[in-house]
């Protein structure tokens, strides 16, 4: 899915003492089928930006277009159809795990969108994210940080998204786990033509996998281009 941000501004808690201009007049494009890395210091607006990609946040001003969907600050009835196509792995995986078992958490999306899932598909995503089938009956609350993140990723992949949005998806994984997870995203991108937007602090991942990079600084794009090793 191609993405266009046109004059996008986002203000948290407007007209209150906590008002904060988090995105300031953003203009950029992400082509369909690309692998884009978003980098920038803590607080620069990365998570705010990507939460616009499934309509969780809507721009205070400007327009975000995603694969033909237009998001403005008006309510949009098509948002459910958009969310079915956009898989988002949040920075804090706890935010997307809330059922009693891992299995229920992974099946939450398919149930919500009326998508039938076979046991084989379930076992396949569990395997893709490097987990064992036994984990399906466990409570997500009792898992380690890395296991929670893997479950959150599985719960997104089960819906076979066209756009995969990942907010620091390898945080909390050991170096081998980080590499395996990045290889998985890269494979989905290459073989299934999934558009990937990755927020990361790891420059090695940007250089190894991304074909476009956006640098955010204080809510503005300070640099965009092709990452090149110098
Ligand atoms: P990190 O690398 O630490 O995850 P980030 O680039 O993802 O940082 P954001 O979470 O997008 O940064 O936050 C951007 C700015 O918006 C920060 O200055 C943050 O303090 C502010 N902000 C975030 N959420 C709120 C909120 N609910 N109310 C007010 N300000 C907020
Ligand atoms: Mg963030």
C-alpha cells in the first residue's frame, strides 16, 4: 500500500496545559512494496507518525492517504477495512495482548474481521515467530518480554497484512532473535511484496534491510533518502 503524508500536523491534548506539537507539517511518500525505516531521537515523533498508518491517530491538520484511503481529522467509516490490511506491532507489545491465552490473543484479529483461520495457519505463524505450539495455552501476562513481542507479531501476521508497521519490533530480543525477526520481515517484504515501515534505533538494520529512510527531528522530517553505507 502506498502512503502519502501531505502537510500533516499532529498536536497532543490541544488547548490544554499539556498541548504538544508532535508532528509538524510532514510531507513524504512511501511507495507500495518498499521497506522504509524511520529513525530519530527519542521523542522525535516516530510512534506518533506510525500510529497514523492505521488511523489510531488522525492528523490534526493535513491528510494521510494509505492505499487509496484518505485520513483527515474527520471520522472515517472505512477505518475497519483499512485496519484489516494494516498490521501494526506497537512499541509496547503489552498494549495488544489482553486475552486469557496466547491462542485467543492471536485469534482476536481474525474473529474481529470475520476471517476463518485453520489450526495449520495458527501453527505456521507460531513457528514463523520462533515460538513452540505449547505457548498457545499459556497466559500472555506470564510471558517474558521477548515472548510477548513474538506473540504480538504472530497476532499481526495471522491476518496477512498488506502493510506491516513495526515500532522497534526487536526490542527485548537477544541478538540471534533480533536477526531472525529482521530476516522474517525482510522475507515477507521480498516474497510477498508487503510494504514495511520499521521504526528502529539500529542503524545496522536500516543499512541491511531498508530501501528508504526518513529521519525525524522534533516532529519534522530532517532527512529522507536511500540509506548507504559510507
Ligand atoms: P521513542 O524513541 O522514545 O519511542 P518517539 O519518537 O516514538 O520516541 P513519540 O512517542 O511519537 O516519540 O512522542 C513524540 C512527542 O510527543 C514526545 O515529545 C512526547 O513527549 C509527546 N507525547 C507523546 N504522547 C503524548 C501525550 N499523550 N500527550 C502529550 N504529549 C505526548
Ligand atoms: Mg516511540
